């Protein structure tokens, strides 16, 4: 019986850890051309990020820069916060950048690839997304853990 209590506790813990708060979008903010941001390159290497880099690079993107908050807690209805990943050639050097951005709610998917840039910058890839950390490493981790946990529960209950 104790086995089922431990299993139930582990299941509840993983379920709670899988779901994230929805009140603030968090994105990776870094650039592969910075000397302290080798993790930002492609592929994104989360296992080499120090705790200090994580605090500075995984940021709240709820509000446009410089505003701190919307007046009277009213969000601007025509824009939404998104995470953005860009791969650009800048002076013949590949630079991967990840950041917060704010786009028109009616913008076509990945329209950022068509943004105007100076002649020495060529955008090869640009993608926006709207889930926490989506401009970094794969977000399949929690889903895979949940599927494996459910398979383990089914196996134990079949005993």
C-alpha cells in the first residue's frame, strides 16, 4: 500500500511541475556573438548555462521595454508578447539571437523574417512563439516525463 502512496505523490508532483503559470511569458534573451553566451548558439545548449546566466537570460516578457507596466493594467490590445529566435548573417558571421518581442496580434506567422535590416545583415531564419522558453531548448521534456510516468503507473497497477 505504501508503494501506491509514493506513486500517487510522485504523480501529483510531476503533474504540478508540468503545468506552468500563465500570467507571464518567459523567454530566453541572449546572442551567440556575446563572449559569455555560447549556450545561445544552435543548437541551444541548456546544460552549460550557469545559474547566474539563467537569471539574466530567462526573462519575463510581459511588458514592452521601458514601460514597466501598462497604464491602469490595461494591455495594449493590438500587440502580444512573443519569444523570438533569429539566425542572421552579420558581416559574414552567423549570429543566433533569442529575445522577447511584441508583434501585432494579426501578424502572419514568422513575419519577422521580412523585417527591414541594414545591408550588412541578412536574416536567414526568424521565428516567434508564445509559450515559456519556446525560443530555446525543446519543450517536450515535461510531456515526455508525463507519458513515461503514466506508463509506469499503468504497469504498477497491473501487478
